[in-house]
């Protein structure tokens, strides 16, 4: 059975890297195997494993950052609370596109949402001694679990696949009722499944977060990228769905990486609800000189981690948020290409015997976006990932994201126009061989 890339090459590289179970290979490991196999075989890989933006950075941000650097900003430390203009524009952005009121003081710049989640995990896990565990509504971003591993903080997890709609609240309550959950985290739209929790589901999360006094961390890395709805008109419904409508116990993580393709400058904003920002927790107050939650987050956690966030990148983020709110820059239109790519890729895979694993948002088809999920007949995740490597296609297994389903996460960001024909040809051969 001939394949575009010899099996010996791929199998040899997997062995060389010491990967015992390919189902558990990390994104970086899959990337490494793909890069070396491409080099050795001379066959171009269709790379779908890395969630890196494939579009140019927003020009309005670049211009503002360059100007800030030319004006000499690099010589001075940023305020630990953040550049005032960025805080103001982040507050306006949350109002314009989510419909929530978060005061500028609660909008704190971070070195990408990654640092935002790290500092949030630290603060939440120290807020109450009884609550020492984070709950993941999975599948999710694997690195967030690694962050907790680094901190030595416990976590629980369940796969949302079987718990949508009315089933979500009882499942959540089964964990929260134990009294040890300090925070709940999920992404919306979801990385990797692209399912979007709806208002009813968010209401149940919010209601239970209030009932059990748990903080909800809402990761909005793929902000407004549910392309089934027009979420890009500032100050007009429909808004980006958010748990913030249903509880005061929330932290929103807004990233510059995907919505503005500004990943390289590591810039995001963590928006802490007004009530949570000013709230005093006995255990935090005892440990940090009586400070409220929001100031522990900024003047202790962020200060200890990095003493603030790149000063010039804060000028970029402020400019991008302002332009979006003022209607001068439609960030969603720029990134809608990911949805178009997903539509074409799904069509090719499904025509050749694949199926979409997370295919539904309750009763409607899942949106086309930055990611989607595929499975093939009875193949396990590891078998499918390895097999596709022989056809010059790289993707990561769902098991690494906390999913219990057999299949792969496909990222649309690096797909180039000439690769649709390549994929068509290779999947035709894949189907014949399998």
C-alpha cells in the first residue's frame, strides 16, 4: 500500500523522539515529526496541528506600537495596573461587544491570556483554603492544565460532549456540591471542538457559581468567532454570549492573539467583574496585607510574575480595541476567513468517509471556525493521527484536550489555497487504503 510519505520515515521519527503513545503526543511533538518528515521526504505537509494565527497582525495595532516605541516608551516600566488608555478601551470593548459593564480598573493587561489564566488560577486557588481545585469544562486548551501542574493545584474535568443543554447543570452541581471547587474554566467558542455554550447553559453556570461561591474563568480567546451570528456591530445585539450576565463571580480573558492576529507581542486583557475586583476574601487578606481580590491579582501575582506587560504592546492593544469599538476596524471580518477554510476542509474530509466529532450545538450544526474535530470509522485517535501523517497531514489527538471522544483537532489557520487540491487527492487515496 503506497502512501505519499513512507511509513518508515514517520514511524522512525516518532521512535526517535521517544513518543511512546502518539495519541498523547503534544502539539510541539506533532509539529516536530511533521517538519522532519517533510524535510526527509520532500513532500509538503498540510499542517493542522498548531493554533497559530495565519493572518497579518492588525495594522492599526502595529502603527500604534511603532509610534509608541519611536516616542521612547521602551525606556519606562509600565504601571502594574496597565496603561490607562488600554484600561479605558478594554472597558468600552466589553460594553460594546459583550454588553457588560466592567470598570476600567478591573481591566488589567497581561502577557497574553496565558499569563492571565496563570495569575487567575493563582488568585482563585488561594482565595479560600477549603477550595483547592479547579474544574474544567472540557475539551480545552491543554496548557492550562500544565499551568496547574506547575503550581501544584488540583483539578477535575469532564467532557461536555454528553452534557449539553439541561444536562449541564446537574453535572456541574455534582462537582460544586463537594465544596472544593475554587474556579470553573472553559473557552467559548471552544478550543478544540468549536461548540459554543448558549445563554441557557451560561445561565446555569452563572447561577451555580453564585450558589456555590465559585469563580468562573471565561476564556474568550476566539472572541466573537461564532460566524453563524453577526457579533461585530458595537453596542448592538447580538452580543458575544457571556456568563457575566448571570453572576458577579467572573473573570473574562480577552486575547489579542487570534481576534487581532497579534500573537507575537503577547498581549491580552483580564477583565475582573466589579464585584469580584473589590471583594475581600479572608484567606487572601491574611496573606496579602488585607488587599481585595483585584489588587492581589495585579499588585501581587502579576507583579511577581513579570512586573507588568510589554509597554508598547499595550499601546497596540489600546488602539485595536478603540478602532473596533468606534467602528473603524471590523476585526471579525478579517478573521472570517477561518470559517471559510473550515467549511471547505470539512467538505473534503466528510466526502472521503470522515465524520465531524463535535458536530452539533444542541440542535444546530456547530459553527465553522478556527478549529473543528474529525474522526474516521472505528480508528482510535492515535491510529488516525499516525495514519494521516503517512499522507502528509498533521493534527493533534482530542485526548490531549481532555476529550473522551476518538478523533483529532484540526486547525484552519495555516491552510493555503493550493492545499485544498492536495488534501482532496490525499484523502481520496486515504479512503481507498482504509
